[in-house]
């Protein structure tokens, strides 16, 4: 019978914590099937929280060194693809955000996300996501809980952001920001507070909260344009995993 020391138990705990994100994703699917948008997004936000914490825990408890035969990055990739692409695409389909184009839109999200995950140079040498990162959970949050666009408008946005996966636009990597680090961290903290608040109050969300979310989005949009056009000719992208776990 295998025995584990305390360090190994803690490392296994981190891996189980990472894997629990897929349970949150499954519960989001259940809520979407029941057409309970608030609960579905709440589960996706829970998954986002798990994803935001597990890397720090992995480094804290040195899971790579303690359990070298367990690939935490692979666990994280499986969970992330599920929660950032598969579940949001199902959200788009069931909510019929794009009207008659909802099924093709959902399939497009899945297809481009799978290809994007296979790209080398996802993160540039100065720590930016190259192309729109697979963050369709946040995208769906804005379409369902913040904006009130037409079905055609939603469909067009989905196509545009699907294409942006493969356009060399530099999107901020908040935890590794090298330029405007403080305002970027503040903006990130702000949206992490706004998202659950907006979901909790939905559908009676005050307009000022929605406008704060839109301003936050505009900041990251400005940052993407600014950082992209400041890129020098000599800049090169290198492949680097976004997380240590």
C-alpha cells in the first residue's frame, strides 16, 4: 500500500483543487440546460476563481518537485478548455444569443479555441497573449449580463473575436503585465468584483454597474491597441505556458 508524506498530500490536494474546476463547469452545464443563466455564470465564476488560485498554490507547495509524475499543467489545460470554450459555446447555443446562427456560432467557438490551444507562441516574450485568448466565458458574461445587442450583433461579435484568435494583437496578461502594471491590476481586481455583483443582481442590474464593466472592458481594449502598435519590428513570440500549474 502506497504511503504519502505531508508534502505529497498537500501536492495532491492542489491537483484535486485544480481538477475541481471541471466540476464547476459541469454544474454550469446543468444550470444552462435548466435555463438558469445566473446560476450558470456563478459556476463559471467559481471555476475562474479556482483557476486564478491554483497556480499560486502549486508554486507554494512545489507540486512539480513533490509529484513529478503528475502533470498539473495538463490537468489545468483540460479544465480550462472545458470552462473557457466548451461551456461558453453551449451557453451561446442554449441562450440563442445569435438567433438562427447560434449553433454555427457555438461550433465556431469550439473550433477556433481548439486550434488556438495548439498554437506555439501563445504568450509573447514580453508577457502578452498573442491573439484573443480563449476567454469565451468572459465574452459570454458581457453578452448576457451587460450588453443588450441584437442577435445579428452578437453573431458578428462572435465571428470577430473568433478571428482575433489568429491576429497578432497583444492582449494584456494581467498577472505579468510589464507596462501600466498598477492600473492593469486595479482594472483586473475591479472586474473580478463587478462580475459576481452584476450576476447576483441580474436581471435588475443597475446601469452604473454595467457602465463600470464597459469602461473596464474599454480599458483592456485600449491597452491591446496601444501595446500592439508599440511592438517593435524585432519583437518575437516564444511559446510559454501561461501558468506554472
